[in-house]
C-alpha cells in the first residue's frame, strides 16, 4: 500500500467537530473529537473513537457515560480550546463555561448536546472505539454544524 | 428524551457519502453508505455501519473484505444509483461500470477507493458496526468529496 495514497484517501472521509466531556470520580475530561458517527436508529447508537493514551479515554471508560457537544459553524475557537489537556481553573474548564449536570461537565455555549451511555469498547486500534447509546438530547438553538474540512485542520490518514 | 431533539441533534453529525461493494461466492453487493469514520492511525482502521437486514451486511460478513469508494462532489447521481438493491445486468452493476479486482467489484468512475479487511463486528444495533483494517488505497484523481449535507438527503436521527 502506498502511504501517501492511504493518507489522501482517508482524508477524503468527511467529519464534523465535537467536544466530548466526562467525569469519573474527581477526574474531568473535555476533548475535541472528530471520528464520530451514528451507528443505529433503534436503539439510537453512536460510535466515538478516543485516543487511547489520552486522559479522556480513561475517564470515559471509568465512568461509562459522556456528553457529546455539537458545535456551530462559528465555534472553531471553542473546538481549539480543547486540543490541550483539560484544566479546571477559576470555575472554567480550559477557559470555557460549564456546569455539572448529572455529575457530567456540560459546556453551556453549544447549540446542542447528547448524553450517551457506553455499551461496548473495541480496543484494536490506537483510538479505541466506543459504541454508546444516546439516552438524552437537548437542542439550545438550531445551528449549521462545524465541519472539519472547512477549518485549517485535518485529522485522519 | 424528546424524540424531535434526538433527531435534530443526531442530524447535526457530519457525513460523507461512499459506495461500499463486496462479493461472497456468487453474491455481489454495492450500497451507498454514510456512517463511516476512521478509527485508528496505527494500524489504519475504519468503521462502517451497514444496515443489518440488507444484502450488503450478509455479503460483507461472509467475505470479510470490502471496497469503500470515495466519491467526488459531482457524483451524487452515482451515489443514488446504489440506494436500490444490487442488480448485475449487461456487464454493469446498477447501471454502473465495474471490474473485478481480487474478486471484489471495483467501480471505475470514482476518484479513490480503499480496500478493507473486517476485524470485528459489533451487532448491538440495527446497523451492525464493522471495524476494518485498510489494506490498500488507490487515488485516481484528487477530488473534493461528496458530503451528505450538501445533498437533499439525510441519514440519521
């Protein structure tokens, strides 16, 4: 397999940008993720791949639940603030407002979010795949979603 | 959970459009799929969800391999031709040109494709999730990919 062809082909897959948060005991996580897809209508399932050597992986696995925040097309800066490790300071997480809801960190600036319960984890790659059931969904405002291809970033290859 | 909120939120997830093909013994399949994501860099893995009551599901599961064709932004009609069951007629599949490559049906009109080998299947939903390793990738021409949101169609909720 030609490595450059693999990279080019895999970067043709389309993604949005999302912020995943969770909390397990005293450990919080909040991370920008792109490898997300619905996986079933009935029951409503999604898949999310989380970097295996990240704090988010350990926290989500420990808790078995997470929030997936859906971002508007103008929220690139919000997405960027969660590229770095999660830091709680002055009542903010990575400088962003949040509140605890059912003991999960909910970012308040987003147009929509879904709450998910982990059903299964496939550990075969460097980004373990979490299959999770959608157990709640909230819309704050209808919004055009942020798409990875419209940013300067890519994640894939 | 409010059903309309769930539908609206899940439709905010971003997708491309792809055509998945495979062949098991004498059975061919070719289907348009949207629920696709990379799932690992090393090894290179992708996830694809396939409708559980479809012929494609049975064929891909039987064969353990498939081709995922990446489409250009002008190939909406090609995508639409694989919404219906797969029919071989007059040397075409659903009216489209193909050739067998390693005994898998390769559509010749696409800008790129990847060949995948199935590693695992999660059967918890109505669209079983196939985790597969990318074992080959070919670029025919650089192209802007077809995105689901830019069509009149949606698939999710």
